[in-house]
C-alpha cells in the first residue's frame, strides 16, 4: 500500500535490533485517517470472505483493529496479555513471546467472545517472527473458529514470520513489506 510505505519513509526511524519505530503514527500516536485507508484496503483484499469478527492482540493492534471492525461492520475482540478480575474464568489461553518486549505473556480470550461460529480476520500492526500470530491462530483453533485471513500493517519480510504463516495456506495481506532496514543509514527498502 503506497500510502503506508510513503508514511513509513517520511516518519519512521530504524533502530538497532531490527526495530522500526513508527510510534508517531501507528502504535503510540495513531493516525486514524491512515487506519481507515488501511482498513478499506483490507476490506478490498478480503472481499468475498465470510468475516464476522476481527481478532487482535493487546495493545498496539487494538486501534487498527477497531477501525477495521468498523469498516467490516463486525465486532473486534482483543486477546488480553493479563488476567484481570473482570475477566470470566472460562477462557482460551496460550503463551506468546513479544518481539519488542522480549517477554512471555499468557494471552487470554473469553470463550463467550470467540466461538466455533466465528469467521475471523486477524489484524495486527507488525509481523516479524510471527509469535503473536501463531498464538492468535492457536486461540482461534481452540475455539473452533475459522480464520479467514490475516491483515498486517507492516511485515518485516526479512524475518521468518510471513513465510511461516503463508506456508500454512492462510491468506496473509501485509500492507507494507520491509525487505531492508539499516539502523546506521536509516535506509528502508520495500518489497
């Protein structure tokens, strides 16, 4: 998606450790107009799919997923990274390692919000090694839900996540695929 690629080139920064800093428009301060354009593009790419729910993970994916849910006219469910007192005890749970935080999280979705009648579109901000997506796929599988596809804002094409997801036969639509990031020169090259 040219609009997202242009925004990355204009406002992103490359940091050591293959970190692409996009906090000025994607995952700290959020450009909702950009999110709407992204959601409209996913709506186009997943046309004909029987999507009745958007699934994402706490926290950075929530803003993007909420706008996508509005465009698809379906609810959004986000997997929580911590059990709270207001969460029911009947949940699906898995463990996920965060790429940027390098922590293991118990990720939880209530069984009443993810069921075998659901046809989900998974939405997230980044795809690197694919740990978060593998966890969301596991939660959907536990629920008996059908994963109709995955929409990613930015994929790091030089890391294994996208290849592993595509090898599962799942439709993966990344709006910007970064092939090269150089933390010395700041160069970013897209596929």
